[in-house]
């Protein structure tokens, strides 16, 4: 069972701030740059993670149409040619330059509503050798887990939210699943910036 000391680092950023947010509206995904078969895998992973959270999906978002956009591509520069993306992701050119310099193969960007809840998420995946070699189910599940909440920007850089069963199947780590379920409990806030929030999450997990 996760303790507050286990949970707090999940939402503590590299600068030491505790920042938590969950979605405040139904999730409406759209995926660019993949074949139909991969599209089914990604949407299936999204449905599974949303169901775990007890959250909802919808056919359309009243403001954006789709509020979860997943992009697959070969080169970061391709994003600069994507129509209107610079209107959704501020300072896009600067971000792309930074990601190119870092040799990054993935990036997630969130937008928030007036209450601090997640309003939209953008997932960018540059399909280098490492990502291309990953099973589609594993890649999709890992990405959906990382957008269902605003996690720490460093927590999954050293340890994946996924694990393997004794039979070799890829699954969500149980302690991460517990945190997602607790975070979407109706009594919990949609956003938090005080580490005491980790105490409340631990209490919800302990009470289940």
C-alpha cells in the first residue's frame, strides 16, 4: 500500500514544487501519423486507463473538438509544419529546438482550465529506434498513463509506470493504478499545489 512518502515524489517536480492535476472534463482523443491498426491500440489503451480512473470519454470537446492529441512523427521539425499547432502549444518553435538539441523522443504538454484541472494534453512521439522497437501496446499504455494525471516531470524518467507479470505481460504497476483511482475519487480536488494532498491520496488508497 502506498504511503504519503511514496506518493509525494510522484507529483513533486524537479524544482521541488508539488503540482497535481487531473482531467476536469471528458477525454476526447485524436491520433495523427499512425495506421488504423495502431490507432485501435492507442484508443484501447486510452479507454482502459480512463475506465481505471473512473473518468469519462466523449465524442467531442465543446472548445477544441478533440482535447487529447497524440502525434507520431520522424523528426521534431515536422511539428512546425502542422497547421495551427502553434496556436495550441505556445512557443512551439522554441520547444522544438530544445527537444532537438536534447535528442528527445517524446514530450507531453498540458493546458489547464481556470480551476487548475487538465483541459487538454498533447503527446509528441518521435519514432526513433527505441520507440519503434517497443510493442505498440506497451507504448500506448505508457503514454496514456502519463497523461491521465499531471505527474512529476522527472518521476518516470528512471522507473516506468509499467511492469511485467510473471508471465511476461506488460501491465500498469499496482501502486500507480491505486494512485490513479484515488486521484479521481469525487471527494478529491481536481488540482493541488500543497504536499498535504499526498496524505489525502494515501488515505483514499488505505480506505479502499
